[in-house]
C-alpha cells in the first residue's frame, strides 16, 4: 500500500511543506497519494547546497561511494514489493513488468558500485623524440561538480537510476526533477539515499512543476544537464548555456525480419509482441516499424495478429495483465487519432485500434503511408506497422528513412547481413536476433539524429559526468 503523503528531498533531507501534487492511479484515474511540491526557494536552496557539496563529494573516497551504492542496492532488494507496487500504481505498468524494473534498478546500482572503484586514468608515453626524454604523462578523471537531471514518466525507477547511480559513482552532487506524473519512484530512491552518509547537499529530488524547473536547465552553476524525454530536449539544450548536455529523446524503432527466419517465426513473434506492446508501447525503443522479407511476410503477419489479439489487457495490478493503460487519456486519444488518420489515408488495420479512456488496444497496421505520423513520429503507445521488402538493402533503407536513430533490431542467420546492418544503419545500437527494445544496464545507450546526444549506461554516463585532467612530469 502507498502512504498518504510523500516528502521531497532537499540537501539529503525530507521536506513536507505541503501535499499539493496529486499522484493518480493510472488505471482507475483516482488520487492514489499526494507528494510535496517544491517552490522556487526550495530550488535555489537545492542548487546552493549542491555547489557547497562539490568539494566534499569530490573528496568522498571511491570505497565510500561504493558503500553507498551497495547499501542502496541491498535496501531496494529488501523493499522490492513496495517499489513494484508504487510503480504499478503511478505508471500503470503491469505488476510483473514493474517487478522487472525493480530488478533493473538494483542491477544498475550494483554496476555503479563496481565502477566507483575502478581505475580512471592511464599512463602516456611522451618520449616520442630525443627532445622529450624524461617526460611522462598521466591522466585521471575528476568529477564535473553539480549536475542536474530531468527524467520522464515511463521508467520512474530505472531511468532515474541511470542518472543518480553514475553521479554518486563519479562524485557529482545532483538535483533531480522526476516527472510530475510519476514522482514516487525517485522519491523512494531518495528515501534510501537519505539513510547513507553522503555529504550534505549531495542530492536533492524535487518534483517541480514547469514554472520552477527552468533553473535546472539554465543555471550556470550546474556543469551538466542530463535530460531524458521528448523533442523539447533540443529547446532545453539551446537554453543550457555553456554546460555539457546529454539528451535521450526517443525514436521510432524498426526491426527487420530476414528471409531465413521462416522456421523461427514463433520466437520472432514472441519477441516482437514484447517489443511492441510491453508497457503499452511507452518505451523509447518500443518496436514501432516491422519490415519482413516477402518470403515470410504473410506467415509473420498472421502469427503477429493472432498473438496481439490474445494479450490480456486491464488492471495492471492484476496478475497476468500484459497490457495496462497509457499514462493518461490524452496520450491514448492522441495515438488513437494518429491511427485513424493513417487508416483514412489508406492504411489497413490488422487488429486493435479501439480506445476506452486511457486503454488503447494492441494495434497492428499495414500499407501505412510513408508520411503518416504513425510512421514518421514516435507513437509511444501500443502500435506497430508492418511492411514487406524483397532486397535486404531495401530493408536497410527503410529503417534509415527516419529522423530518429536510437536502436534497431534484425532477425537473421546471416553474419554478412548482421555486419552490413551494423555498418549501414544510422542508429546508436543494432540488436541482432532480438528486438531493439533490448537493453542491459551496462551497455552504451543513446542515439543519433533526433534521438539525442551522448550515451547512458553506467560507465558511459560516468565519463560524461567527469572530465579528463592531465599531468606531465619531467624527471629532475
């Protein structure tokens, strides 16, 4: 069960000046709990505290950072059921999937704990000519200082973890703004962080509304802004000034099914159904476009439609539910409108397309026009389109015919095709023999084109939160 109210965290400490932010149960639409809402003064205090904590965090030893991260991982494991239930309520995520996200939260903190004590520099050979005899070079990575984070609603635990855990491992104090629609995950992480001996001011977690979030973007005291969300990220980058900016801005992920997959279609379908409809498609790497070779297209289509129609939709708190609500009715209405728009433009509805409140049925379409929004933009919902191809190079061109480039998938038994896809696809990552929705928390994750800048994945995020410092020594 959820508590009646939750505080925000300012300079490591809980604050409950009000209970102004209502958090809705995304399935029932009723108020599930209330959260304290910070104001402009709280934001200023959080930034000032982070600035003051920069030196203590830099001097906080790697073994101490590791101990903090290990403590968090252990406590999250102890509170697994509580975290999963909160996630199920605030995000509408089916309870089994919510439990899976808690597992990834724990893994992300464990990975960060390992990275906190690993070597972070190298020795350079500078003796490249006789005039350089006796010179030696050494590098190390040092924390940037105060950093700011803005996270989205769809993974309220693990996308927060992918910013918070590397910041602690790197030695950077941070101020985090979680999504207003799903603040509980971040605040429960803050509750555990408050149990540790992190220096005062090392973290603040503020579920700010839009009126008070601008300092996290614009304040020059922050050395880095890390944002995960929609295309507004480019506007934030323009407002961020001289600070470093990393952006993860989603995509319209494609998956290729090669001609040699005829005997493996059952497994392919299982993975495509997961990739397209997991969390009601509300994932940046949800399978949105499926391109299948003409030799397997009809059989694949038949199996996909049958599997999509069998998905159990409803209350995400009920065991066995696969398809829960979208984040709100407005999101479901938007996508339903896009589907109708494509249908009226000539696309053929294979299954789904019905909406009731925030519930949208698992939807598959074919013959979708190239310029339809369900093809060109990020649908962020339970939808995928199918299209056939004859030549493999045509499939690669279809995947690349997008303004986005986060991850793509390809099912093939051909090493040559896998390597060509890796070489030719304009994507941050190519997943072979699985869906683009695959992610492990230590791998580099990020995109190109409108999908963003920089990479997450614990070690890669640590690199972004640190800078290289060189020392040259001459033998006396």
